[in-house]
């Protein structure tokens, strides 16, 4: 399987997963909160922050999806690298708030790492394609022959 197919599959999986996960937080924040790894349900108006998280995930998925569908693979690579920060931030949040260490590491950290690797693989793929399709440099023009040596 080619690097391009692997990258496309992974990026599409991230888009679909982020859409699903984000939608879960928007439509059923309490269900999403249980899978996030934090130990308690937020009190008062804190549940609204879970919906904000869902909107963030959906917006990130749509951004990745647009780049994937329109073929902007190099930009998608950079966006994936940047968006991996969100997963690492989620891991840090879970750990800082006495959440599940297993969820922090095996969900958020692993997700961030795989997203970052996919971003790097897209950058490598597009760098290699750019090198292959680059036009060769034009040959230098022949030096002019002085009039005294012309035949």
C-alpha cells in the first residue's frame, strides 16, 4: 500500500472520529464526559464547557475534511501537526484534574501521537512528490562565439 493511501485512510479516519466524538459531546455531553477520562461531572454551568469541546472537535474535523477533499495535502499535514496539540492538551487536562491515567495515556496521548505522525507522513509524502515533479533546471545557454572565430 502506498504512503499516499495510508495517509488518506488515516486522515479520513481522524475526520470521521472527530466528527463522531464532537457530535457526542454536543448531543449528549454526559456520555462524552464519561469517556473523556475526568473523574466527575462538572457542576453548575460547567456542562456547557463540554459542548464547547464538542464544537471544537467538529470544527477541527471540518477543517481537516475540507483540506482532504480539496487535495491540499501539505496544508493538511501542517494542520494535523497543529491539531495534535489539542489531544496532548486533553491528556494534560485529564492528568491535572485527577482523571484516569489510562485514558490520558491510551486515548489522548496515543491519539495525539498518531495524529502528529500522520501529519509528518503527509509532509514527507508531499515533499517527495514536489521533488519528483519539479522541472529540471534549464540547460545553460551556449557561450557566444566571438566574431573573429566565426566561420
